[in-house]
C-alpha cells in the first residue's frame, strides 16, 4: 500500500521537476520517484533516519535533510512537486503543515498527501489505535482541510483487490478490538517495545494469527479513483494553486 503511493507520483511528475518529500521515513521512496524528476529532496525529523537514508539511498539526484517538523527551511516556490505519504496523521498542526507545503511549491505545482481513511478505522470521538497518530481524516475532513490552503483539491480513494481490502479491514478490526481492551489508554504510556509485545500476546490469545496471502497481493492490484472514496483504505489528496 505504501509503495503504491509512490507509483502514483509518475502521473504528476515531469523530468524537469524538483521534488520535495516531507517525512520520507526509511527513504526507499526516493529510489522509486527519482527517475521521474530532475532532483529529489527529502526531509525528516529524526537524525538517525536522515543518516540512514543518506547512506543507503545515496544518489547524485537525491538529498536528505533534517527538519524541525514545523517549518521547511526552503525559499518560497522552491519545488515543482511536494509529496507527503502517511505523515499528516502524525502532525499536531496539520493546517501549518499544509501551509508550509503550499509555500514551497510553485504556483503550477502539485502537493500530494496520502493518509489512512478514518472511515474504517475510528468512530467519532474515538482515539486512533495507532499510538503515533494524532488525528485520522475522513474524505470530507481531508478535503476541507486542504481547501483551507489550496484553490483546487481532489480527494481520491486508494483501494486494492477484494482480497487486499478484506485483509486490511480484518487487520484494522483486530487492532481496534485490542485497543478497546485499554479504554483509559494506559498502553500509550508504555515503551513501544513493551506495547508491541503486549499486543502480540493479546492477538495470539484471541486467535488472531497470520493470514494466508492470496495471489492478488501487490501494487499491480491497487488503484486510486474518485469513485466510492468513502469506502477506500487510504486517501490521496492533490492540492494545487
């Protein structure tokens, strides 16, 4: 699912583009997108992640930089394309986050945001089961947030094959059941390693194990569409202007 988002970049990229990725994570996305643009620049909040990506994905067209998670250290209109995948749900101030992305992209450029679709993950007033997610968005919520900043916004739904969709929804349902065993959110105060072991033990005790993966699993079995966005797994928002 995460790799599919990078594949979508080809539809928006031009060979002369300078691309910025906000929150590159492990860094593998740079290898996927750099052949479609003239320059790739990635920023992350973790110095170890920057060092790792700079070493593992070293390339003349790629640069990895540290940033503070709030202000992008670039001049206005520095990039032709800005991407940020599975990041905005971690951000305390998503409006500022988007305004910074808008500031550094040129007027004719696009900003691509991918995030989980809250419709199948959390109910109104329910805390995200992922301890690092501040807020998850429904399609209308993400569209409204984007329209505060961009003149033109499209919100696509990302789906997989029927088998992929079922596997992901089952995974989310298990995670939500486990989270509901801790209504006070005490596990959020545990070290991540202990939380992971606890969730693994509870999953095994409840009978949740690994699922048999059908053949139709992979980026080639995924798509993004404007049809039935509400039922999608992830959301892709494209902002311009």
